[in-house]
């Protein structure tokens, strides 16, 4: 079992390295083979999440949390798939970017709702968690809020644009921040919940959300012009999104394995009683 647990992250890391090498060595940015490889992790994360949610029942609080997170990942997978089809197979016209962004932002809302539901399901109040770690998380949250407020709100907000446009423009950075802070708090809550078995899941999810935040800030607010102009190494920013999806897909896979093991143990106990 321990050997398998070591092999899984190695496989994910090796897959990411292959995608990175192929991407960097290819002379064109996001050609069809590259973008097809790019889709592996976002679609994989969504499918694993949805499959895991089948194990739960919706009347179970943890089940509702996982289903909401899976639905959010599914929305992200759909958004990435729509962009994939639009960029590679629709030659006469492209899908409206706003449609892709709306679907993606709905995913943020679903994942955020899932994080909140996970907090409710744990029934652990923040006053019960380690105070030193809580102080660190709150300090990190304040620093991240200042960074996101400057790069993703102050620099992006356009007074001349309508409310809907501005909401979409600032939505990704604010969404990343919300999920990141929520998942950091969930690490503290999970440490106190049933022996902390879910803490590693939230640590991994936090890492994925943090990479998303870096990718969105660098693309939308710092190096956007250089990336769109296909200036290297700025175009390699896409690999940050690949890395984020890879980390989240790995978190969902480990969570599925953990939940499936619990289910099998319960089935075994029931069979032994019979």
C-alpha cells in the first residue's frame, strides 16, 4: 500500500514533466497536441470528483460537500473543453469568451459552496483549532487579500465598463483568493476532525488553488501582454494552470482512494456480521 501511495504522485509529476517538455520544445503556442495533453488534468479532476461523489449520499453532509466540489470541477472541465473545441475545431467563429468565463465562475461558486459545506459538516469551530496556526493563516490571508486587491481589483476594475464586465474581470482573482483562504481554514478544521485524516486532502487542494492564483495574476495582470504576444518565457505561464489542475486532480484521486477504502471496510464488517 505504501509503495502504491508513493508511485501515484510520481506518476502525476512525470506526466506533468512530459507535458511541460512537449510544450516548451514545440515552436507554436498551444497547438492541438499540446492542448489535448493540457486537457488531461482538468477533465480528469472533474471525472474523479464526480465518480467519488457517487459513493456519498446527498443527505450526508460530507457527501454534499464533495458533490459541490465535484460540480465545480466539472464546470471548470466544461469551460476548458469549450475553449479546446473553440480554439481547435471551430474555424468560422469562436465561442464567446464571456460564456467560457461565466461557466468557469460558476465553478468557483460551486467549489466555494463545497468548502463551506465541508466546514459545516466537520462541526469544528475556528475557536477550537490551533491558535498559532490560525494566526498564521489569518496573516497569510491578509497579505494575499492586499495582493489580490491591488492586482486583481484595483488594476483590473474599469469605471467605464458595465457591472457585469467588471464582475467577470475581477472574478477570477477574487475567486482564487476565496477558495485559497477557505481551503487554508479547512486544513485547520480537518486537523481536528476524525483524527485529521482529511487534512492532507485540503493541504493538496490549497496548493492547487495557490498555483491558480499565481497563474491568474501573472496572466491577467502582470505579463498578459507578453503572453499574448508569444514572448518566451512568459508564454510558459500556461504550465502553471496545468500544474494547478494536476495538483487538484491528485487531491481528488487520493480522496477517492481514501473514501473507497472506508467503504470497503464497512462492507467487510457488514459481511462478517452476517
